[in-house]
């Protein structure tokens, strides 16, 4: 195998079939087939629909990624796949496909952790990760703070959500505001026309001494505020509600992230996951990191949401580190802990 391995990554943890190809830390292809439109009428992801969509999209998406990179399957050095966490049925589709490709091509298979992959993907844009760094992952299913001495070997959980993840709260608040699913981009867009200080929404667990998150109470507070206004016959300015809710979320996220940097004396913060595409989170994080003397790394929005490139990036790290490949009998683990980088 070459010094810079050519790795194909498969991501099917939720509603997007992502195929990425990297050589070392150079991105060659990042192709995504999303089933989001099929879920939108339900107001959330339907696992059975997602699984079937992955089945239908797998081969065409792999072929599209190969075409984009100008490569053939036989050029590949390894296959990496998200083995967890995620939706069980969706994961099974990706893991089964990865096993088939690895066996058919006679190349090693690497089952990787979806969350660790969100950390590894930043290297495709900003180069090797500082060792150690603090990583904050925020998405529809996860809000996690991690200490990352080495993404290929050692990821330590510092805190996580105790109820709703940040992205889940965005979706639920968007629903009560009458905005489409997924809620994150629509709230971000509406908030640009509103004031983040218009409504004093609560900040859950802001000063509780832990590095955990809680957004369920905030979500409920927004819903109750809207209900009270409706009962009173008062108007609701959606941009102000969106901006004030968004400000409460990003205030907590950035405060906790910098608390982690101070507590563990780490001067590099990485933010990843779908919510990392939020414009206000990126701006406030940069402002607060600059004031604290912390270096901030955030991938471009297209690498924040679920994609195959992040899986390939972590697979490439594992190959380069000499980590033994996975067995062809690896399971799909919907509750795979973040501390398990590779299965």
C-alpha cells in the first residue's frame, strides 16, 4: 500500500448515502445522495424509508464518486464504513455494502465511528489535527464535547447532551414556528432578519459545573412562549423567535466548548457536525475563541453534514497508523460509544 492510502468511505448512518474518496488527506470525491425530501412530509427521518433509499442509492453513488475522481474500484487500497452510531437499518446497508466491496476487491475493511469521523474530516481542509485538541460535535442526534489526543487511537468523552441534541431542538422549534424540515437551515435564515436579544430564552446547564448540554427545556420554553402569544391574540415575529432561540443554543455551545479548553489546557478547538454549518455558531465561536486565545477549526459547511469523505478520512488515518483492519464479521452498532474509534 502506498504511503498515502487511497480509501473509499461509505456513510449511511441516517438519511444521506455518502461516498467519499481520499488519498491521504487529499479529497478526491465527495458524492451524496440524500433522501431528505422523502422524509420532509413526516417532519423527521423515517428509518425504514432511509434504509430503502440507501439500498437504491448505494451503487449509483459509488459509481458517481469513482467517475468524479477518475478512479476505478481496483485502484482502491481500503474501504472504510460507518459502523455506528446511527439508525440500525441504515447502518446495516452501508456495512453490508462495505464488506462486499472489501471482499470482492481483496482490500482491508475499516469499520469506524461516525462521531470520530466528524473530527477527522477537518484534516481534508485544514491539515493534520493538533494533538491534543478539543472537539465539539453538534448535530441532529449528538451534542458532544471530546478530548482528542489522537483521532485514530484515542477519543475521550468530556460531556454530552442529557436530552435533546442541538440539531433536534432546531428541528422541533422550526416545527412550532411553521418552518420546513430540516429546521436548522430555515431557522438560521430567518434569524438573520431578527434580534437575538428580543426574547430572553433560558440557557440550560450553563453554569452547572459540568460539560454536559440540555436543550429540551429551551425547546419547551419556545413552544410555551408561542402558545402564550397565540392565546393573547398577539403577533409572533418569527425572525425574532428564531434569532433568540438560536442565540440561546450557540451561547451555551460556545461557552461549554471554551470551558473545556480552559479545563484541559488545550488551545485548539474543532467544531463539527451538521449544526456546525450554522452561521451564528461559526461567528460567535470565532469571536469567543479570538478573545480567549484559542485557535478555531471548522470545516466548510459541505463537510460538516454527514458525508463519505469524513469516513474515508478516518479510514486513511487508521491505515497510516498501522491499525489492524476490521473483521468481515463486524456488526452495525447503533449505539457505538464515541470512545470506540474503530471496530
